[in-house]
């Protein structure tokens, strides 16, 4: 299942039934992923994949298992909780030209970067 706030990802994968669009921020995507991990979904991609810092891009897509699975998911819980903490640390350093404040041209580029990262992860 793809969790995303990126309309380019939603459009590219609209044929998949397991794309969940989050109306909100990068952090909102991480919180949605955290909620799914806490009920047993496994992380398929790392929530902070790529080299963009969380305060630079407004878009994030994360892949989790389609269904919850049995067992302890301590590592996935630690990864998503730490990812939210990292996001919060970076968010304290606002970038007036990046993130939610980026120009429309920059936002288009960030959508394409996020889509490319996701495609690479799914093709691997």
C-alpha cells in the first residue's frame, strides 16, 4: 500500500487499489504510516528515503504492507517514530523557499523527485 500526499504518485499509480492519499503535509504522511505500523503493517520503504531533508520537500510517499501481519514489529515502530522525530527536528529550521513555502516550479520538481524515488523502490 502506498501512503502519499503527492498527487503525481496518486496519478501514476491510480490503477492500484492500495494507494492512500493523505490530504496534508509530509508529517501527516508519516503519522498515517505510524498509525498503520502500530496496527501491524510492515514498512516496505524507509520513511525518510532519498537525500532531501524533511524541511526541503513538501511531499512524501511511503510503502507499507497491504495487510497487517502477526508478530512484533518493534523495528518498524522504532523506524517510524524516529522518522517523525527527525522530521520535527528539521521542521524547526524553516526554509522560506522550500517545503510548504516552495514555489510552484519547485513543488513540481519535488513531486517528480518523490515519484522517482518511489518508482525506484518498487522496481528494486
